[in-house]
C-alpha cells in the first residue's frame, strides 16, 4: 500500500472513525479490527495503531457513535408525532420493521463483547439507559395526557426495551414470524398500558 497522504490529526481521526463505523454497520462490531479499519480507510495498519493504541477503545467509540446516532434519529421521528398513541406506535414500527437490523447486530455483539471489554460494557449500559429514557418519556407523556395507565412508567420502559431487544435478536436468525413481531408486541403493550385492542395498530 502506498504511503497515505499527510492530513491534520483531527481530519485523520474523523476518517478512521468513519471507516470503523461503516465497517461495523456492514459487517458487525466484531469486524472492527486494526487491519480491517486500515483497509476500509485505505491506510496502513500502523497508521490506525498510531491514532488508536487500543482497538478495544476504537470498538467502544464505534459502538457509541452508531447507537447514539440511532437514538437521535428516533428522537427526531418521535418529536414529529404530537399525540402519545401515534408516538408509541411509531416507536414500535421503526424498531421492529427490520430496517435497523445492521444496528441490531452491533447491539447483540456488544452485549457479548462487553462481558470482557470493561469500557464497552460500561458504554452498553449507558446507551441502554439512554434508550430507556426515550421510551420512558413516551410512556410518561401518555400517562400525563390520560391516554396510558401505568403506575411505573420506568418499569414499563424497561420491560418494553427487553422485549424489543429479544424479538430483534431472534429476527437476525429468522426465528418466528418477522411480520408478526410488531403486532404481537403491540397487543402486549396495549394490555400493559390500558389501551383498547388494536389501538397501536390503527394509527
């Protein structure tokens, strides 16, 4: 490989971060290795190592970058809905329609890798907290408006997040009916929140 053109450090770091992120979205978090990032960025492995002494650190940065971007995207999508019921329905649709499978792979791998990568485990917990906060905000708004009934919105958010993670992980290996995931979870959630049957499927 020819010598990479010299670039300002900030620009080079951004270039390597973008390469790691695209690699993770294409092939999963476990694909983020020294040689693979170098190949994706068109530089030498030595240059990647110069900017990232620890690949574990780059994996953490990549995970947070991908997941935080998704959370921001979903927040914007939810903000476009002015009523709690359509907002919750939109949340279920966007998280269960299969369009985010690339991010689901990253989550599933991060759960496993985070057992030994202490920094990644901490980052996973932090991003789970952020997701729970997003969902809890939707539930709180519905309780405040009188559309939902829930004594503990945080507990509902925790349960919902666990069900979404489980269903999406199952979908990666095509277990169960992918088309049925949204409707099944919607019916469960309707019962948890005191909504009429089909309320989350008809908006």
